């Protein structure tokens, strides 16, 4: 799978984490995280380094996607075994369903 620096930055930003926090949680150095995030195009890293980062991101509800033709992104997903309980999000084909959200309602005005 193609992983780019912008995907890693976007995923980290979506979680609201600093590079240091991601480094602490993965055991990968902050400098390596920053180097990967600054990559233009596909990152150059050991497969084990990418595996630990991608696993942590997925455990926290994020998945990096490659749509081909250089189109990449980050999406929220719900892991069926998150926190040791099934939430029924899997569709039976190993794919993840979008996270359920509450319907937005406009705030009530008080006179």
C-alpha cells in the first residue's frame, strides 16, 4: 500500500496528537515521524516501522487509503473488535463501515 507523508500528518492531526505523542505511542523516534511526514510522495521507511504506525492509527479509528492515480487520503473507520467488543460495524467482508454520528441540530435560540 502506498503511504505518503501527507497521509501520516493528516492522520496525526485528526487524532489531535503531536509528533512526540505519536512517537511515544509507537516507539518510533520523533525525528523519524517528522522525516516521514515531510516526505513528498511515498515514504521511505522500514516495513516494521510503517506496520507499527499503521496498526496504532487503525486501533484509534483511522485508516490510510490509496484510491490509485496518486489519490490518497485518510478515513475514519470503526474496528469491529475495538476495545474487545463487537460494535457491528463490519459488513461481513472485512471492510469497515463509516462511524455512526448523531444528526446535527441547530441550536435553539433563547429570547
